[in-house]
């Protein structure tokens, strides 16, 4: 995607209510284990998928219990972060989940504690 | 729907840090990070008004990921830096994030005196019952009998109750929750930040990698299910007969009282001393 970011739209009927950002997902299984409606399942690689969209009530619990900010409930997209993004930031001016994740080994990681 | 939309939470992450973050898959610290960000947004604070201060440990890494003023100090000393910051700039909201080892072992003295003085600081203490970062040595909150790298035959010391310790030492607000009880945790963090004086939030969090593995507690999902099974609102817990209390963990606001706040008393002294000085000229 380039240029102007599209504003997030509420999920349409038939559209997924949960969006996943596999680049940040560590396949810990919290979301699948704690969805009160059993709407999520793991795919063959262990990543979560919304297996039964009709069961999902958009309660948001999976989003809140995900330690890695790797899924989001409700409005599908993320808000464009362009305006607020600091100079030199590795965040692309617009935010699709894959773009928000830095390149492999990108980002600063200081060693201790 | 979650109370604060995820897009706003993303906005508060420090995007020049590497993501995904360093914590183990499933570690409760990531859940707490999300909860803290939502609470800060809900509190209506501006990023520039907030200072997050931490020591060293897995918990100590949390402020590193937040796009506010953050100070990553030395092991056990988060509260000393926070004290200086708060007294020099009382208008700032100062929050420390410490581990159980950070806050009650090497930093235990700072904790009790910050509580005794009732400094206007919020202290989030992540209790994973171990030294997570260094490989699972016992900490002052490791339960009697539990295994640790430094207690291979089971721990022979009784443990501290962080909340009780903070309350006895004089904090004006003390609360406990877990990373499983996520909506409660959001609320309690918000309340602690709003409360004048020393506010402690003890957050039970699974360290399945070290504490869990050594004690055969299963995955973080299993450990969080234990929080669910044992966690009980403190109001209900108080009704239990003595003998039943130990099996359950009281959660919620444990102490909420109005006590003199150190910063205000200190300001009054400064004003008085200033006036006397003026009069003497
Ligand atoms: C002065 C000093 N002593 C010891 C250490 C080694 N050390 C690093 S983290 C840590 C303990 C971490 O435990 P805790 O505070 O509970 O945080 P957790 O990793 O469990 O979140 C220790 C002893 C250090 N970094 N500095
Ligand atoms: S929003 Fe709620 S119901 Fe839907 S998948 Fe997530 S946890 Fe399950
Ligand atoms: S909780 Fe988050 S990191 Fe864990 S499996 Fe689900 S999406 Fe991935
Ligand atoms: S060692 Fe324990 S506390 Fe540290 S990141 Fe891993 S699970 Fe979390
Ligand atoms: Mg610890």
C-alpha cells in the first residue's frame, strides 16, 4: 500500500472480525485457549485463525490477552500512524500490520535487563 | 469491544524498538504492557506528562517499549530515581515497573520507605515468584517448598506478601490482580494512577519458562487457569472462614485510604522556609 491510508471501516457482514498480524505472533496459544466462545483455532503451523466467525461476539478478550499485540478485534484496519511516527522510525507512515512490524533484525535492542 | 481501540495502543508503543518484543511466547508481561497502555490512554494523560521508571529484570524491560519518558535504571533502584523525578517535577505522573526481586529483594528497603513516606508514585510490581531474567533463582516471593535454581530441593524460606507489606508500610492504595483478570487489571491500574500518594498494584504473572518449568506447572495457559481458579474478589475472600483463605487469592482494591502525601508536605515546608527567609531580609 502506498499514498493515503484508508480509514478503518467497521467489519462488514461476512468480513473477519479479528485481524491477525503473524509477523508479531509467537504462537503462544493464549487467544485460542481463552476465547470464551471457542471461535479461534490454530492452523497447521500453530497460528490462530478465526475458525467460526459466527460464534465471535467481538468481546475483545483475545486482543487483551495477547501478549504480543498480534491480533486486533473490531474495525479491521489500524489507524494511520504517519502523523505521529517519529523521525527515523522504522514504522512505515501507514500502518498495515505487516508494515508495522520492522524488517527482520530491525529496531534497536539493547542488551541488558 | 475492548475499552480502548488497539490502534490507539499501537500509537503508544515505542516504534523504534524491535518488535516482537524480547519476552518469551505467552509471558504475562506483554499482557500487562497492553493493560498499562490502555489505562494511560483512558486516564487522558498526555505522553509528555508520564514518566515510566524501571529497574532490571524481564519486568524492567517494560517501559522500554512505551513511547513516554522512560528511565531504565539499575536493579532495585527504580523507586530512588522515581523519587527524585517526582520531587523535582511534581506535575509529572511517575510510574515504576518492578519485578518481585527488583522491588522486594535488592530494592525492598526503597519499597517500604517509599510507602512509609507515601510518595505520590504508582508502583506496579510484577510478581512472577522468581528471578525470571537470570534463570529462575528464588526471590522473596517464591513460595515455601517451591523449586528454584537456587532451591533444587524446595525452598526453605517463607515468602513476602507484597500487598500486605506495602499496606503495612503505609501506602495509601494497594491492589492486586493477575494478567488473566484483564479488565480488572486495566481498572486497577487506572485507579492507582489517579490516586494521590503511593499506589501499589501487585500483578501476578506467569513465568512458565523458569518458575513454571521447575515446578511442573505446565504452560502459561495452565498457569493463567490457576489464577482464574484461585482468584477471588477480596470482598468475597474476606467472608471466607480462616481455613479456606489460603487456597484463594484475594484480588481487587485491598487498601484505599487518604493519608498525607509526601510531596505536598514537602512543598509546604519549602513555602514556609521561603517566607521566613524573605522576612529575615
Ligand atoms: C546490582 C545487580 N545485581 C544483580 C543483577 C542480576 N539480576 C538481573 S535481573 C535480576 C532479578 C530479576 O528478577 P525480578 O526482579 O523478579 O524480575 P523478573 O525478571 O522476574 O521480571 C538479577 C538478580 C543485576 N543486574 N544487578
Ligand atoms: S473477540 Fe472474543 S469471541 Fe471473538 S475471537 Fe476474540 S475472544 Fe473470541
Ligand atoms: S495470543 Fe497473540 S501471540 Fe499468542 S498465539 Fe494468539 S495472536 Fe499469537
Ligand atoms: S523468563 Fe519468565 S518473566 Fe522472563 S520473559 Fe520469559 S516467561 Fe517472562
Ligand atoms: Mg520476578
